[in-house]
């Protein structure tokens, strides 16, 4: 009985210590990659803001179906069975915003563009924003986001660069 009580108390103490440590981890995490593309701002913006052009560079888009809303293409279906999509939510002069729509949450993503003065090139940044709850397992899992998502972001930007510079 004493060992059982010791185990229960130890687990409770470990949970509280882990929770307290996780409170020091930020609730908003942004991962991003950037690349310089030797192309005009308009050509880059056309590739990013027009979902039909994503087949040219977005990782996995060549085998994905389009997501239609009110008769026009709004995004890509990432997983039809799980109802996972990526949808464009807005377009500004130098930014295109989108959302990964998953079964239980939406993850904001987007592309920021900066024209390089005096050069015929554009620097583009692809980012994903994560908003985490206070749960320790969510906070600690955020340490893996970079390792999981950076390869996809880099591949997409490399594909975009190859496509626009050929």
C-alpha cells in the first residue's frame, strides 16, 4: 500500500512539475523558410495566389484534387477521407494567407513577399503559425514542428524557384 501511494504521489508531482515547465514555452510558434527567386513579383504572386498554379510547385499538389467553394477553386484537398484541406483565406499586396483545415482545428499559413530593390528578384517566406493550448504535451510537441515541417516548406520553395527560374 505504501508503494502504491508513493507511485501515485510521484506521478502527481511529476505532472505538476512538467505543467509548470511547459508554461514557460510560448503558446504561439511560427516556423518559416525563405528563399530568393530571380523572377518578377507578379509572376511569383500569380503562382502563390492562384491555387490552379500550385500543381507546378506545391509538394504533393500534382496528385491532389482541388477544393471548390461556390463554384471556384479555393484550395487543395489534402486528405479526402479525413476531410483535410488547405484553403486560401486572403490576399494582400505582398502576402497570401491560407489555412490548413483539419478535423479538429485550423492552422494558419501563408507566404510573405519582399521585392529586392535594384534587382529582378523577390524574397519569399513561407510560414506556418501554431497556436498551442496550455497542455504540456502540446507545448513539448512544438519542439518537433521544425523537424517535421521544414522539409516540406523547403521543398515547396525549391520547387517554386525551379519553376519560375527556368
